[in-house]
C-alpha cells in the first residue's frame, strides 16, 4: 500500500465478501426449491429468495468496484484520496441501506414494502434486478455520485493514467445508465426496451470497462510488464467491447415487440461480443508469460488468468451459443439463459472482484502477499468454485436443451410444469455442484484467517 | 501487438468506435420508438391495463415467471397465458393458491380483490396481443 488513504478500500472488500456469502446461501435455497418446490414456503417464497440472490450479487459487485476504485485510484494518480472521510461515511450509508433492503424483502410482503417505501409516488419496483425500493435506488445514486466525486477529484489533482481514465468512464457510465431504472412507463414494451439500457449497457457495456481497468491494474502490478503495452491492450479490448456491445443490446429486442430489424443488428453485433473476451484471455496469459518479476502473490495471478478464461467461456461462448435470432427463438427464457447468466457473471464480475481483492487485501493488511499456506488454501478455493461453476453451467445447459426439446419442439409439446419434472435430475446435480461451490467459498474465507507460514513483506 | 500500432491509435479507435456506435444506437432507438405503436397496440392500454401492470410489479410476479421470455424460469411464461388459459381460469388459479401439494412448487396467496384480478387479466390480455414476431414457438410458452 503506497498511500495511507487506500486503506478505505478494506471495509468495502470485507463487506463485498460478506454479501457474496449471503448471495450463495440464497442461491442454494433456490436451487433446493427447484427440486423440492415447497421448501421454506411460505416463509421465503422463490421470488423473494431470487430477489435476495440477484440483488446481493449486484450490491457486492458494487462494493467491490468501489473498493477497487478507492484502492487503485490513489496509486494510479500518485496522490492521497480526495476525502477518505467521505468514503467511510458512504460505506456505512451503503451498507445500512443494503442491509435494510434485504431485511425488507425478507420481513414483509413485497406489496407492503412497495407501499411503505413510496412506490406509489414513483413506481420503479417489481422489475427483474431493479426490485429495490425507491429510497434504496435513490441511495445507490447518492452513494455512486459521492464516490465518483471523490475519485474524480483525486484523479484531477494527480497523475492521469489510461487505467484511471477507463475506470472513471466505466463508473460514470454505471451511474448514468442506472438512471433508466427510474423510468417505468405503463407500456410494457417501452418499459422493457429501456430497462435494458440499465441492465445490458451495464453488464455488456460499461461494467466491462471497469473489469478491464481492474484487470489491467493487477496485471501491471504482478507482472511488471510495461504500462504502455498493457494500456494499449486495454484500449483495444474496451474498443471492441463497445463497438460490439452497444448495438449488441439488440439481442434482447428480438421478441419483446421491437421492430424486426433488431434480429439482424442484434445477431450480427452480439455474435462479435466474444471477441473482446477472447482478447482478454490472450491478454492475461500474454502478460503473465512476459512477466518481468516474480510476484510472491501467486493466488492473485491465478485469479487474473481465471477471469480471462471464465469470462470468455461464460460471457463469450455461452453467450454466443444462444445469441443468433433463429436459435434464440427456441432458447429465449429457458434454463439456457440461466446457464449463461451464472457462468458469465461469475467468470467476469465475481472473478475480477476476487482478483482485485486477492491482490489488494494482503497489501491492505501490511504485506505484499499472504503466506504459502494461505495462498494454497485460496487456490484450492479458486479451483473448487471455478470447477463447480462449470458444472452448474453444464447441468443447467443440459436442463435447458431438454426443456426446449420437450416444451418447444416437436408436434406434441409438454406444458411448462410437466417439462420441469422431466429435467429434475439436472436440477439435483446443479444443487450438488452448488454445495461444492459453497465448500470452495468456505475455504476462501478460511484463507484470510490462516495463521500458518510466513507472509511476504518485500515490496 | 506490433510497435507501429500505438496506444494513441488504440485510444482513438476506442473513443471513435464508442461514440459512433452509441449514436447509431440512439438513431435506431429513435426509429424503434416511432414504429412501436403499430406493434404494441398502445391504443388498447386502458386504465385497467395500467393498474394491472402495477399489480404485476408489486407482487414481484417476475421473480418466478417470465413475461415475453424475461424474468425467472421457475414458473410458466405468462406473456401468452391469456391465450393459453383464458381470463376466468387465470383468476380462479390465482385465488386458489397455494395448492399445498407436498414437494411441489408453491405460489403465494396474494389476496387480490375482484377488481385487482380483473386488472391483472386486462394487463395479461393486452400483453398477449403485442406483436412479438411469433414468439413463443408454441402455446406452451
């Protein structure tokens, strides 16, 4: 840690990991509800569990992004953070708001929560991933703006590198496109059209800028490769991201009532979306192969390489699999989507967060890398989580193919629920893979408390 | 990457590409919004449909069901449920939940009034009439 104020990143990373654990626990509940339908009913109905699962994912990712910003920006700008105090205040506001939101989901019926929180003044709730009550949404905007203000001023008073610039662009984009979550017209088609301006332009747009900047930063630190080379790669990757990804939004506009030319625009451009992810993989391996130093943090290197590979597989390959309109006609809204969603989100965003945390946390704890034993544990957790996520994806893909075959093809299609009974085996297997993932997560947490062996202290 | 291809060139491709394709996206969006009325039949969005969408949202229906293929995959597609089941069945179904069948997926009881049930059905009826380019592939959704 080069600058004292980078320390504010630590609580953000800890909160991120805590919420990650919550996300996985609720994922296990839902996975079990898929096979034993009335599990925990009516205490936690499936839709509530899902809201908690997906919202925790979003919130822990935001915590990790902000932690990454607070850690990376002072180091890149070569100056102390503009206001560490503001960063800590915002941490507590965000944590309390997030916790209250989750408690709200679990403690009162959703309709009551909507009434209590002013949804009748401005109705924004009840749309996938944007279920948060109005005060939470406003809170997200306030916290994001305070964060952006803080890091933007830090960059303005210090060195301006391409990495901080790209990170700032991504984070500003995140805040701006979130504003579409406040637009909820009563026309469902328009609602859906602009809902994607938040959801797609986040995960297949500006978030990839944040991902790229975080990965580039860690790669510079652990490989010692020349900044010029790494930043050139970064620009090429994010150029391809936006060139393909913006019009690629069209792959969501095939069947929601939008004009049919979107089938062409969406298919062609989103078919190119794997390119930046493939480049990310090549980039990560290339930089590690050309490394000019042996950084003692092997675990962080593993996470960085893993991010490249898994984001390419999850977002790139599994995305391509169902992105062409004639294919998507059959796969849209099935377990294929769930399969893609799981590996893409884990491979791209969960893993880049864990990469950043893996690199920065030891620094924040006053060492350059954890002891060998702690790193071994962390690498075990990497493999357990990654491999079980591959299996979760494969099982859901199998379930999805079978579902499409039985429910949507052939002359005698089955009903939705009859089809679900037919694919039950794969849901069981998915749940088992989920339990292995959880074991990996426990090992991950444990690695932070491993006392065995000597930590590395050299700079 | 080769030495002749510089960081400045990469940066220019990024800014140029991002701006160009975002402007193209805005232009396509403008055209889409212009042509939507022919496909979404918005002249049929009555007050009841508007209230129905509000019921749909405040009960978080999308947390289990899909609508036009978007949502959760735990329960049936409802974009075409009006055509599959009809309004009376939908109302009776919602009123009779949960089934309580052991081990089966359960839908909560939302205690909707008759007016609210009618509104929800209006919303689902209007939704089933959106021109979705013939999606879903068959009536099962």
